[in-house]
């Protein structure tokens, strides 16, 4: 009877120690994390015609976060168009990929291919990128894990994943003016 009581008392402690180990993914995903960090550092160093291929953007609300963004369109043609605010609702077309190009999500699987969302309803990397875009802009955004799904991941997205998105800002159906 004493042995059973000891085991019953020891099981919750053992489960607690095991749960603590599961929270720290850094050892389990160490190689994946490093590969993703190396990839984003390589992309940040890319040049085209002597200029950086990607622009590094950090938001004023959290300067430690950043994304890399490359515009495919002539920004002079969209400069006068609306730009979303944090409180705006946007309509976008997008394709999400892991760093090596494997797709994990896309608005193009839907009939109308538009994804409508509030900026506050997406990962930080999207907020950072979309707040710098104008309606009509098409970009590639590379999002480090800190501005994506972090050390915990989400669904098929592993912890520490650097994400790549092709995004086109189609419209801002609910644009709220600054106070």
C-alpha cells in the first residue's frame, strides 16, 4: 500500500518535470532553428545591382521585431493609394511558404482568392509589412520566427520557422482614420 501511495504522489511530480522539458523546444529544434536563422541572414545580405534586395523594416511599436520586404511593383504608381492602419481591415491575396519554398497556406485555394482580416488578427510580421504597403502593392515578405509563430509554432508550422509570403494588398474595405 505504501508503494502505491508513493507512486501516486510521485506521478504528478514526474509529469510536471516532463511538461517543463516539453516547453523548451530549443534543443529539439536546434538544427531547424539555426537553418532558419542562417536563411534569413543570407536573404538580408542579398544584393541586386549593388543595392539590397530586401528592405529591413522594424515597427515603431517594437523595434526589436523586423521583416524583410521586397516590392515587385513600381511603388511610385501606388504611393498615393491608401495605406492600412493597425485598426484597418484589409483584403489580400497571399501564398505562405517555409524558407525553402514548401507551401503551407494560400488564399488562392478559395474561390475568390481574397483573404479579409483586421491587422490585429494576424501575426506581427504581417502587421509590420502591411502597414508599409499601399493598395496595389505586391511584395515578398520574409518573417523571422520572432515575428511569426515564435518558439511554439502553430499547426503544421514548426517552432522557430522563418516564413516567406507573397502578398498583394488588394483593398482596405474598412479603413479607420487616425484620431
